[in-house]
């Protein structure tokens, strides 16, 4: 065989008869995922924040990372990793998130400015800037910029839903003027979206106190005494009939010891009663996250919902 830089289509396939070999057919469309780590999408006040980007790949789908044009462009999900608004482990869910990416989504996992650096609504601003970044760099990462969604878990679920409510495309926090931060739908996984009732965080003894995760997110204030701040952080208190928000799907476990299931129930009810599209799935026996949220069944539900709304 000649030694040269073979193109795939011209390379001769091995076809010799081999005793006891089992031959398996392939199509070239078997799904895989390419991982692009630590892509800086913003630097605010000297603080750099990065994305973990997952791109669907296969033999037939040329990768834009190989210095050649992508042959396919995919809808994009900006994913906000939960962390009680504190420093995130943005790598924690990558193996599970990759299963969703393999279904045909570019997924960008957001590292946001946490509560040790600044306060609400900084994570929301970061999530929207991540959406804008992926639009600006759509060709580089094989993204269809017209097909965008946002998704998050726990405090990231709170951030994802709020990112669909705060519309500041030409405000001072927009790092990409002229580029939209809007999305077509929102996926909320057991989001910490409600701080108004006493057991909204069942395993947090200092719930709503200044040193609690939610108190720190609001700048270290006592949310038990500051009702206005508590309601500002509570998503449903900021939704009415005139609120512009994309369709939402909520998934929550019924034995969530960290974020009370009622957070998603109350959010869903408020969305519906104000005339917005919302869907609620309660996972019997599921705790705060875990493999139950990444089964073929749940991924299928999320996949169907997102595809319905991104087109």
C-alpha cells in the first residue's frame, strides 16, 4: 500500500477473508462527542470565566475543530452547573451531559461569577453572555445560532429560568452588543427557584440567613428579615401575565433533601396561571440530582421538548 496522506473516501477497505472474524456494519453516523475544554467567554473586572463545550461528532460529520468547515450545525444548549451559587465544579456532570450532546446538541457548560466574587444577578448575566458568545462563535463550534436553549440544575436551574426573564440585550452587562441573549426554551432540573417558604431548603439549618447560600448570593443579607430581597431571588415572584419568557420544562425528585420539590411545583403553577407554557415532571423517589435525571427516558423527554421549540 502506498504511504501518503489518504483521504477517507479513497482509502481501500480491508476485505480479506479471515477465519472466525465477525464482521459488524457501520454507517458513519454513530454518535460521539468532542470535548473542547476551558474556552474563555468573558473577563469581567479581571475575572475570567470559561465554558466546557461538547460538540456532537461522527465519522460523517466533519468537526469544525479540525481546521475545516463543519458539515453539520446543531442546536445549542447553554448549561448552568449548580453549586448553591458558590464556586462550581463545572466538570462534575460532563459524563452525563455528554449523553445529551450525543443526541445532536452542542452544549456549553457555563462557569459563572459565584457569590464569593459578586452577587445576584451576576450568574444570570453570565448565562446570557454565554448564549451570546455561542452565537458569535457559532461557525467555530458548529452551532446553529437560531436554535438556542438554556438548561441548568439546582442553583443553575434558578439561573437558567431567570436568564429567560431578565432581558438586557443592550444593557451594560452585555459583552456582545447587538447579539441576542434570548433562547427558545428553558430546562430546569430541580432548580432552587423559591426562597419564600420555611422548608424550601430542607437540609440547610441556616436557611435565608446571611451566611446561607441564598443569603450570600444576595450579598450576605438576612433574607428572613428582608422580604423584598427574598422575593427578588424567588423566580415565581417575578412572573406575571406580561413577563416575556420562553417555554419551560421542570424536572424534580420527590425526595429532594436539598431543594424542596415544591420549588418546581410552585414555579410551574405560577407559569401556567399567568398564561405561560410550562411542563412538570416529578421523579418518584429521586433525590437532588443523580442518575435518575439522565436515563434514556428523561433524556428523551428533554430532547423532545427542546427539539419542539428550537425547530
